[in-house]
């Protein structure tokens, strides 16, 4: 196992049953009304991963790790959670060009995966990333936690009747589409930061409109980052990811338009 974790991250050292040790995950689930200690074995096969492969932030005073899930796992739900400035948390950083207070997304794999067709069909992270293998008649879970594309037969073909080429082709198509839109969104967001920066340099620019532009770009970049920081390149939830990127592009254009209007120029 090359994965940067130890047995005790996922297994109770005495019973070897699957367990979650990260308090931030347990508390976030509690706030959603889920008691992790009573979770089914299949749910645990995702929860052990979700305790690390998730979005989080540090509570400013306590430096405690918190998962922003009180309103749900969707990009807009996490955004509106952050918009309330939980325990005084306002931003991860300030963008040097636009002056917008930014959020930084950290690998929201669990959140993205949860709304997708596989999670909704009861498939767990471990089904694909730790598939059952056989060695001399002995069945065991692969602990080589890596890309399932390295063992499509074991990872996918327990459920899918399509052949390996078809499956690989579907993954590649989704990932190519995601990469393309992610790139466009990133470029559009970067240009909007520049537009705001130029507008803000004009003395007479309307401050209220500039603030609105900064709020829009903060949101646009969050939507881009939620996808860019995720590790599946779209595969874990293709339709949601494309929707998120489309909205990021739209919000970045709105931010640019607002900045232009702040200067009194038609856009
Ligand atoms: C990232 C989480 C994770 C880590 C770390 C991990 N395991 Fe597992 N392990 C699992 C999962 C998931 C299963 C499947 C359990 C199930 O389906 O009930 C499993 C199953 C097992 C089983 C039951 C037999 C089998 O293969 O299904 C044994 C034994 C085991 N692990 C030993 C270990 C040991 C020893 C370590 C440390 C070297 C370790 N595991 C580290 C997640 C992990
Ligand atoms: C204790 C925290 C922790 C747990 C638990 C954990 N991961 Fe990870 N995982 C990481 C970190 C950190 C990395 C990044 C490693 C790096 O960048 O080199 C990683 C990397 C990965 C990778 C990429 C590995 C590669 O091929 O380079 C996959 C896939 C993955 N994790 C899946 C899972 C799955 C599935 C589970 C649950 C069965 C899980 N992880 C549980 C922390 C964790
Ligand atoms: C239906 C199968 C499936 C399930 C279930 C699944 N994944 Fe994945 N995952 C994939 C595929 C396919 C990729 C893309 C691999 C690639 O590009 O090589 C991937 C990529 C990843 C990567 C990046 C791996 C790398 O090598 O860079 C991580 C990390 C990851 N998944 C974590 C998770 C976590 C955590 C869960 C559960 C919350 C999960 N996955 C559930 C199929 C799955
Ligand atoms: C435990 C069962 C299971 C495993 C393992 C599994 N799938 Fe699926 N997959 C499903 C189910 C159920 C659906 C929903 C549609 C259906 O019933 O066919 C689905 C749908 C899909 C779809 C179409 C929907 C979409 O999101 O585009 C693709 C593509 C797909 N799976 C690829 C894969 C790949 C690649 C792997 C291995 C990395 C994999 N699946 C592993 C059960 C599974």
C-alpha cells in the first residue's frame, strides 16, 4: 500500500472493523443527522475515504478542522455555508489583482461523488478503488488504493457487462469534456480578476458595483475550484461537474460586466 495512511485510519485496531477516526467527519455527519457509528458496512466503505477526501477549513480561533456540510454537499450549498462566515471564517486568501476575498477548495471527492449515479446506486469508493481480488482461491480487498483504470476488470466488471474498451472510452470522454470546460472556466475567471483590477484602478469607479463584481468572482472561482481540486476529473459525477463549470463561466462573465459598469463604460 503506497497510500499515505496507516491501518488505524480505516480499521479498529482490535476488531479490524472499518472505522472513521477523523473527528471533523464524525461531527459534520452528526450535524446532518447521521450517526457514523451506526453506519452500514457499505456506507463505511465510502466514509473511511470521506474522512480525508473532502473539503475542509480551519476555524480561525481554535484552528480546528471543520467540514462545511451543514447545508449540503453541492457547490452552492457549501458556498452559502461559507457566506455566513462560520465562527468568523471569511476567506482563505485575498486575490492580489481583484482584491476579492477568496475561498480555496481542497479535494472535495466525497462531496462530488455523493450526488452522482454511482453513489445513488449504492456503489462505494472501495468498490472501484479497493476491488476484491483473488489469490490462490483467497478473496481479499485490494489495498493498492489507486486509479481503478489500472484494474478495470476487477473494479468495474463486477457490475458492468460492457467490455473494458467501452468503459475506458466512457471515462476518457467524460474526463476530456471536463478538462476542456475546466480550462475555459479557469481562463474566464482569470480575465475577470484582471477586469476588476483595471476597474478598481479608476478613481471614479462605483464602489458598490466593484464589491458586487468581487462577490461574483469569488463565487465563480469557487465553482471552478470545486471541480479543479477534485480528483476524478469529472468521472465521479459528470452531469453535476459540467453544470458547475458552466455556472462558473457565467458568473465570471457577470463579474466582468459588473466591473465594466462600475467604470461607467458600456460593456
Ligand atoms: C484507506 C482505508 C484503509 C486502510 C488504510 C487499510 N484498510 Fe484494510 N480494508 C479497507 C476496506 C474498505 C476493506 C473492505 C472491508 C469491507 O468490505 O468490509 C478492508 C479490508 C481489510 C481486511 C479484510 C479482508 C479483506 O481483504 O477484505 C483486512 C485483513 C485488512 N483490511 C487489513 C488491513 C491492514 C493490515 C491495513 C494496514 C496495513 C489496512 N487494512 C489498511 C480499508 C483500509
Ligand atoms: C488519512 C487520510 C486518507 C484516507 C483515510 C484515505 N486517503 Fe486517499 N489519499 C490521501 C492523501 C493525502 C493522498 C495524496 C497522496 C499524494 O498526493 O501523494 C491520497 C491519494 C489517493 C489516491 C491517489 C493515489 C495514486 O494513485 O496516486 C486515491 C485513488 C485515493 N487516495 C483514494 C482513496 C480511497 C478510495 C480511500 C478510502 C478507501 C482513501 N483514499 C482514504 C489521504 C487519505
Ligand atoms: C464507479 C467507480 C468509482 C467510485 C465508486 C469512486 N471512484 Fe474515484 N475514480 C474513479 C475513476 C474512473 C477515476 C479516474 C482515474 C484516472 O483518471 O486514472 C477516479 C479517480 C479518483 C482519484 C484520483 C486518482 C488518481 O490516480 O489521480 C481519487 C483520489 C478518487 N477517485 C477518490 C475517490 C473517493 C474518495 C471515492 C468515494 C467518495 C471514489 N473515488 C469513488 C472511479 C471511482
Ligand atoms: C458496484 C457496482 C458498480 C461498479 C463497481 C461500477 N459501476 Fe458504473 N454503474 C453502476 C450502476 C448501478 C450505474 C447506473 C446505471 C446502470 O444501472 O447501468 C452505473 C453507471 C455507469 C456509467 C454511466 C453513467 C455515467 O455516470 O456516465 C458509466 C460510464 C460507468 N458506470 C462506468 C464505470 C466504470 C468505469 C467503473 C469502474 C471504474 C464502474 N462503472 C464501476 C454500477 C457500478
